[in-house]
């Protein structure tokens, strides 16, 4: 009952600002991003909403000066799979309203309970180099490395994610081992929806955001290794993990050619390396 009331209050606060005609299916994530920008700009609580085409994200600045990022991919996937334009409009309105409501109403401090939504993510090492001046940007908590990438943590919600910082971890009194255990526990629950598609060349299919996170989950890869033979893997993008049996002739060359061909078209690149599963861990293939 309280949840229903909260949703009604969200609609009451924000509905007048963003009611539009029923939405037709967007042609691309860029179109979804433009629709998001238009909706946020119509809200009194938002000072500006700027599209970052390079990072494929929306930079929202609230009236109090707080800056937050919004990404189109999850919303876009829901919009293109909706049955009708009316359903699509409802999905869009709720997503935009719920995201902004959470930003305005939530306590920004992370609590221990938030660790129930802690998940690992893989980001290329250049990611941290683009986060702004050190005196302005909180340091993310780096859980480890994987080749040319960092393993970071996010607190996941239905409409957004926020990176766990070193300060967050210190305030919560959580060391690296505790955080890793919690994140892997949460990831195991999420990967119950995982699908593996392909024949001899395989792809992980999850939700368009956490596919790359699954490369950190050792039990999954040990099970795959036991079933198909020694696994060779590439994680070129946030939503793309491809793997083969390395005993197949030309496996490494195939994956490297695949990375070269697909690299220019990636929205959220992660790594251009090829990895092999050996002794319970990923090893970079030269």
C-alpha cells in the first residue's frame, strides 16, 4: 500500500510537466536519449539536461547544482519491446518520473542495506581518467583489475546506478573481502536470468548492462570450462561477452578479428584483449 501511494505521489508531482502523446517506437538509443532530455528539461526541478554524444548519456543538473548521469539503454530496450504506443508512453513516463523522484527524495548517504544491491562492473582503465579533476570527483572503490580494465562496484536501482566510492566503503566499515563477497552473492542471484546463445561461438545474454560483470563470477566460468573445454573469452563492451573453446583451431585469431571489426560500433567499450581461463582465473592472451 505504501509503495502504491508513493507511486501516486510521484505522478502527482511530475505528471503535468511531461505528459506527451503516445510514443512511437524509437529508432535508436540516440532518439531515446533526445526524448529523455526533452522530458527532463520540462521539469522545474531540473536546471539543465545535456546530451553527451561521446559517452551516450544525459547529464542532468538539478536546481541545487547536483549533477547526475542518466543512460538510455535500459529504457530504450523496454520501449522497443513494448506492445503498444500507449504502453510505451507509460513506461517512458514512469521511468523518467521515478528516476528524478529518487534523486530528489533519497538520502545521498549509502547505508549498509544498500549493499544488498551492490554489483561488480568492468570499466576500461581510461574510464577513471575521464572522471574530472581529483578534487571534484570522488574516487571509486577499485575492487581489482582484469587485464586493461578495473573492477568497480555500483549500487543498482531500478532506474539508475551509483558508483561505490572509497569514502563510502570507509564510512560503512567494509573491507575489500566483505564487499567482494556481497557483490558476488548479489551477482549470483542476477545471473539466474542468464542465457547463453550460439553454437561453437557463444554469447552471454542478460539485461544489456551486466553481461560484462559476469566475467568476474568464477563459478560460472569454471562450470563452462568443465563443459566445453578451456574457455577463451573477449569482453569488448558492457553488454557483450563472447567466448569459444580454445582447443578449436584459430580461436584466438577469430576473437581478435572480431574485436577489430566490432570496435568502431561499440557504445560502451570495455576491453580489446583476449583472455583464457586457466587455473581458475583469466589470463591475457598475447
